[in-house]
C-alpha cells in the first residue's frame, strides 16, 4: 500500500465523519488510563470502593470524550478527586 492509497483511505474516512485523534489526545488517554489502573489497584488493595470507581472512571472516560481539551480537563478533575479521596 503506497502513500496515495493511504491518503485516499483517510479522505474516505473523513468524508464519513471519522477522524484520527491528535497525538496530544492519544498521549493524554494513555497517561490517564495508566493513572486509572494504578488508582484502581490501590483502591482494591486498601478496600476503598470510591477509589476503585475513580480508577475505573479514569480508565474509561477517554472513550466517551472526543475533544482533547475536555480530555485533559476531565482527567485533571478526576485526579483531583482521587487526591481528595485519600
């Protein structure tokens, strides 16, 4: 598959309303997902259900948010909630 075919496929996907996420979005989703895994494991270890649910929220919310700025705002808010929960 050459570069022209890739560009044609990307244009076809964009015409359907599908776009690739930015690198900033991907990095944010990975970072907040990893934080979520750590928070979930910590909540499980100390038997705190609210902490576990905050970890689950950190892991899953990037699937529901499409704007990069909103990803970081919600992720930071959830991290603050984890900090206050401890």
